[in-house]
């Protein structure tokens, strides 16, 4: 982690990203990618101490699995320790096993998300925060100290359903795509977010659109090539096309390459592959 983080910072990358996976079903029917996932906020706090400039993002934490009050304290602490470098991605989750194990419910989870954001912002911004809603009750209280970033760390919402895209446009600082997003039609999702922002009286041009780029490097041109799959030259050209579709930021996610993301992957070989991709896709200075 330290090697990749420092190398990315040296090469001029804008940000480092983590993701959340709490549990893996015992029958192991999920992708091996999910069998070696560390806690995202603890990982970012660790890397904050080993970097100086690069931003630290999570895409995404699932709101039904945690209290917004606890998360407000955790993210405030991380933003302070990192000197104001945190980007907070939030979502609703999809794994029934994690919902069951955390005691969460999918009932009215869209409304839960809206209240969750309201509580977060009140604790981050207000001198005295108070909230009385369907899901959360916060008596008049103070969250001290406050985050470094004012009024609060940027909030990016995930999700691909129309309601989730609309919520991102109405309530968040931007949208972050998932690992299974259709990159051929991602411009449609961006347009939906922008339209919701405009309808809410917000400036769509102020929003960030972050792509979780599941990169798979192949030595030769694969048949029916998908975006971000192929040679490094092809993947680099895909970045320009995604920018034309409206993506403002893309982070390179190598976890879905089995030679890197599998727990059985050779550590040194996977690190060499990661270094190769880091060098080849480094942003233009």
C-alpha cells in the first residue's frame, strides 16, 4: 500500500481510492476480488501518514450499515489527520448478506439516504446540530472539532438506478460509478444526474463525475474489446473518450484483474504489474 501510494503521488496522480466490502458469503460464489478487502477508512488513515499531497477517497461506504453520527466523527478525524484531503463516496449497498448481518433493511432506503446526508451535513457544518426524522434522532449537540474542508468534505453518491442518479444530482457534490457500470453508455447516467441538478436549481457544471475504472491489461487486442480492457495504449485512449462523455475523474481499479486482485496472486508479480500500469497511465504533467 505504501509503495503504490507514494509512487502514485510521485507520478502526479490526483487521488487514491478504497472501497468497502464487509463480508463474503461462505459458499464463495462472489468474485475473488472481494476476498481480500481491508477496511477503507482505516486504510486511508494509514496512507494519510505516508503521503502529503494526493487526495484520499472511498467509493463507496454503504449508509445503511453505519450511523451517520459515527461516520461524521470518523471522517472528520480522517480529514484532520490528512490535512483536508478526504473525498467521501456513499452508497446504499447491494449484498443481502451484509444487510442481514448488520441488521439493516432495504425498506425506504432512499429516504434513509436523504436523512443520512442531512445529519452528516448538520454535524459537520452547524455549531449546534439537531435532527428529528423517520430514521435518525439527534438531540441538540456539537461535533467538535470540525473537518478541515469547509463546509465539509466532498460527498459523492453512487448507484445506477434512476432514483440514485437523481439523488446525486439534487443532494451531492458529484456521482461515482460502480465497478459494473456500462462505460459505453455512461454519458446517459451523467446526463440524468445533470438534469436532476438543474431541476433542483443547482449548476450541473459544478458537479464531479468520478469513474471507477476497472482496468484489465491484455497483451494483445481482445475480441469485442470493452472500454478499459486491452493494451495499455488502448486503455489510455479510452480515458479521452470517457472524458468526452462527461467523466471529470477516473481512478484506475486493478482489483478485478485476477493476477492482482486475487488472494492467490503472486505478491511481487502483482506489484510489478501495478507499477507498469501506474507508469503507463500517469497523468500528463
